[in-house]
């Protein structure tokens, strides 16, 4: 941590520092608001901004109207029509500690005492003279500020903040957001209602979208705020419509034909009118209670479905607000308490490569251990060579590491100013680090693969997968047992699992293994010999082949032999199977060592019985809007999504009142809470089965 900058006493030195800081702050703002880029982290921005404020406090001559401290956001770009906000959109002052929060509350109390005539100036005012102040606490979602204007109950414009006075017209884009009503649900609509809110990209959906981009070899978005801004500022609103944007409304601007006396009353009105208001918003009586909420929300910020970077604390009483007024850029009656940053800088010590069960080679970062939002991060995946290149991270770089929600920590990018002169771009090694065979990247794939079926690192992953619930479901054959059996030389390929019965004596001789454990394992293996064809297909570790696709293949071809002799066009002709999967299946069976394995399995009595052919399920869920949360045993997200979509359902990322049901597995995210708040039905793992089979919710 660098030492706190000291404010130069002499004006010239201070002015030079001020000019330099102002340039950096303007540049950062322009790139952040206009280019959706983040040249520096929020925390770094806050530090620069703080220093500007301190310089101006010591040298008021520096606080000219063009100083960044007097401006909000950045001027609107020319890509969208301009909208003048009925009331300017201001920013917020920040507090970073309990002391700063208390100092703010103290200023409020004194300011109100002066306004009430109980004291002549703030110096003379004692907090005891002040009237009672109640505070509204709201979670500060990290998104894009939006101004919604309703005239006679109808949305007439939606605009970004722009420079605070004039923003960009994104009405068409906002109308695609589920959460935002076109018409207010009120009996007697007011002539004008200006609503302030924040558009955000829910974290789970953000992670899913980035995963898809990574899979396709495209550059990932740096953070959900960028993704929200990018989605909102699409010229073509149909593109926005495909993004699961959500909104929280947190205030009103200009109003005509309706009036409020408190902020929480205004929020209640918005919620009743059908606008989304964060249900966790609370009104409290004193700073102790504010602090308690800040602590609670900071502690559970990672369990929330969206990214929060702070808590906004506002004076509830609107008459008190009026008395307190504004500075040039922010209201005196509100403050943003900033939570610790979710991004930190650390050193990228090395990039290594792991090889998984299908041979996929995944680069990962070895980091100087760094504490990010309460968790020490030492390694993170870098996904594939294209991502490493897109991020341009190099060994030796100082990199930003980010952790948000349940999302796996990520390296966001390098801090270019701190790049060592000798840092070179990274490339995937030519050979597998585990078996030394060449790594290669198939046409159209973002990933490199080790094609050696006998690669020792692949074997461990393959065996674990073979025994997993979606595959052959062999009880007692977990990660540790697999490693032991391989280390003992009892298993050296998948078929060896079915030869274990011949080695009962050696199993019995294993330390801590008694007859019961051995017999249970062998019974589990025996039962696995008669699993249906689709499960056997899943067990083979074929690239891209999950349970849904395996079922389609099994239903179409009926036997391993038929699939083996099918050509890629026959496979791709199946509805729901694309050319990439078809090519992967064909290539797998065409590999001699795999063909041998299939023969061996057959000889060992693995029958690969025909899959149960379920009754036709197409159209079973037509018109359903479903949301997934948590992990569901036996399913990956894309697989379950595919299975639901096969049946006609639309799977969306954000829960709204239009959601038909939320499917919640273990460790559900905040979508479950949201569903409960909105009264949306929740389906658990047991209910899911019925939903997929009969298209019915459990009663
Ligand atoms: S009130 C005049 N409330 O944070 C008061 N802002 O850092 C204006 N934000 O410009 C803002 N959640 O874009 C307010 N509950 C909340 C908020 C919130 C997020 C954003 C908003 C604001 C920025 C200030």
C-alpha cells in the first residue's frame, strides 16, 4: 500500500498535481462511460478523486467549474439522440470507513440544526439541536444509471446519465427489459414521474455469457457493468432484448401530479406501480443501525445475484433533504459507502497447463497469493490460448484479479504500466506436459487437445467421469479410489474397471480395505454393466457429448455398433446435434485405441442396452419461462437448458413476474430469494423430473 499523498502547500506545485490528476480522472471517465473500458480500477479512481478533492479543499482556487469534481459522468456520445433530463442526475459522495460515515451523519445533524434556526452556523450547532433523522439504506448495485420518464403513466423516455444534464436516448432498448413496465400500474397516473435507477447484468447470466464467449474464442467482458452498458447501448434494440438486463429503481426526480413526504414512501409508490425496487431496502433510525446493515450486506455480498459495490445511505424525510440541499455535483443528504474492491492487483508468476478427461488443455495462472474480497486467490483458469491472447496477460505482469459472487475468480487483464520490459506473449506449449504427445487445436475449436488416449492425466479424469452419476453411476469409485487403483496398477484404462473382479485378492490386500468395501465396489461395477446406451456413451468421455446429446444419439442409432459406423453427416442430421458434436463423435470412434476400448467393453459384458425411449416431450413446455439457479445433480447448466428448450421452454437469466418457475438446485443463488419475493413457483431437483417428463409443476 502506498503512503497517503500529502497535499503540497504551495499553489503552483498543487496546481501541477491537480492538472495531472484531473487529466487522468477525465480520461478514465471518458473511457468508462463512453468506451465501456476501464483503464483503472474503481478503487484507484476513488483514490485519484479523493486526492483531487483534498487539493481543492486546501487550495480553493483549483476548484474551477471545469474541475472533474464539479462534473458528473461524461458527455453523451453522438451515437444516440440526446435527452435532457427533467431534473439533473447528480452523483454521490463516498465514504470508505465508519468514521467517514459518522462524519457525514454529523454534518447532516448540524446542517439540519442550522436550517431549523436552532443555531446560527454549523460550528455553533450541537447535534442535540437537530431534529430526528431517519436513514434509508439501499444496496448500491454496480451497473449503469438510467433515467425513466413516465408521462401520464406511460414510459416516454429512458436515458443514460450522460453528463448529468443530457443523456443518451435508450428508450427502445429499455423497453426490451422485462423488469421495466411500459405503463405504470396505478389507477390515476401522475402527469410526470421521473424515476432513477440502475440497469445491471445479473452475475450468473454474466458468467454464462462469458463462458460462451470463451468457448467460441471471443474476448470475455471484463465485468458485469461493462456488459450491462454494452447491452444497453446497442443501436439495435433486438440485440439488447437477447440480454437478461435487470433494473433496480432507487429514487424519483421531477414529479407532477403526485407528491411524497419521505423517500421510502416514494419507493413504495414505485413498487406498487410495478417498477422494480430492491426489496431489501431498509429504513433505520441511527448510524449504528446503518453500520449494522453495511456489515451484514458486506458479509453476504457474494451470495447476491448481482454485483454490489456499496450501500447508499439517504435521509428519508424529503423536507429535511430540501433543507440540506446540494453541492455542485452531489446531494448533501446522501452518501455512498463503498465496500472493499472486488478487484486487486497481483503478480502473474507462471502460466501452466492442465489436461482434462477429454484431452482438453486448459492454461491456468499461478498467482502471487492475493486477498480479493475476503478470499485468497492463488490460481485461476485462463480457459484457452485465445483468452490469454485477448487479455494479453504475460508471465511477470502485474494483473488485476477479480472475484464477484459465486463466479470463479478471474484474471481481468494486465496493468500495462507495470509490465516488465522482457515480458513476452504467451503461447500454448507444443506438447502435453503429462505425456509429451503433441497438443493441437482442431479447426473451429478455441481449445487445444492432447489426443493421446493413454495420457496419464486424462486417465484419472476419465475414470472419475465414467463412475459419475450421469455416466455409469458406480458407487464407491470416487476420486480417491480412482487414484489409488491407478497408483496400484490395478487400472490403466476404462475397460480395466470391469476386470477388477478378477483381482479381488489384490483389492482385499489394500490397506484399510475390508471385504465389505471390496464387495460393494464390485457389486457397483457389476450393476454398471447393464446401463443403457446413452449412459455408456456419456461414460466414454467423448468431447462435447453430454447426457442430452447422448440420449438423442442412443434414440436414433440404438447401438454402439451403429453409432460407430455412422458418418458425421448421419449424426449431424439428428435434430439437436450440430456439426461440431457430430465431428467429435465420429473422430472418437475413428481413433483405433477407442475402437479397441469399445470392443473390450463389449467383451467384458458391458451391454449398452437401448435407452428407455421416453414419450415424445416436444412442446411439453411451450410458452414456459424458466430460470435456473444452484447446481442440479447430474446436469450441467447447458445440458439442462438444452433439455428444457427441447421441450419448448425459454430459459432466461433474471427472475421477473413473468417467470413461470425457478428451478433451484443445491446452493441456490439470490434468484431463489427473488422468486420467493415475487411469488414465482420454485421447483427442486425432485420436481424437475416431473417437469421434464410431464410438463407439470409438483403439486
Ligand atoms: S442515488 C442524487 N441510489 O451509484 C442521488 N444511486 O456512485 C443519485 N447507484 O449515480 C444516486 N445504486 O448510478 C443511488 N441505491 C442507489 C444506487 C445508486 C447504485 C449508482 C447511481 C449513482 C452512482 C453513484
